[in-house]
């Protein structure tokens, strides 16, 4: 609700409020760097593994990407992430390259490469 006199002022108030709420939800509150391991399944080639590595390196909270290994249909990475696990999950969820995958270990970070 707003008591502003014109549409522009009402819209500005609404957008400012929406921006503040979204920023509070999306920005990590923890700025420490965490080292996380993640496994990506659905890797069909070395090009796929390179694509995932490049993608992870471009994510805003990721400060470092290291390959841990490549196996049949999967690759493992260690990433250093500002804001920890939640920041990584949130940022990956915004894209279309990786999607969460089921894992035997509920604490593991396991993703599937999107086609």
C-alpha cells in the first residue's frame, strides 16, 4: 500500500521494497570462504567436464575451482565458495547448466549436467 500521489512514485516504492526483500533472501549473510566437494553426473566427454569447470568458475560466489577426478559418466570438483554451501546451491539453482541429483549421501553436493 502506498499513499503516493502519482503512479511513478507508487511504482518506485514497490520496486524498492521488492528489491530489498529479494536481496535479503538471495545475498549470502556468511562471507567466509568454504571448501566444498561436488560431484557432477551426466558427463559424456572431457568437453562436458571442461564446460562444468568453466561454468563453476564463472559463478559469483566461487573463488576457485579444482578438478578432483573424472570417471565414467561423472566428474568431481573442489570449489572454494564465498558464503558456503547455501550460496553455491542458490547460485547454481539460478542457472540451467546443473540441476540437483539424487545421491546416496544426503549431505553430498551432487548435480546432473543439463543437456
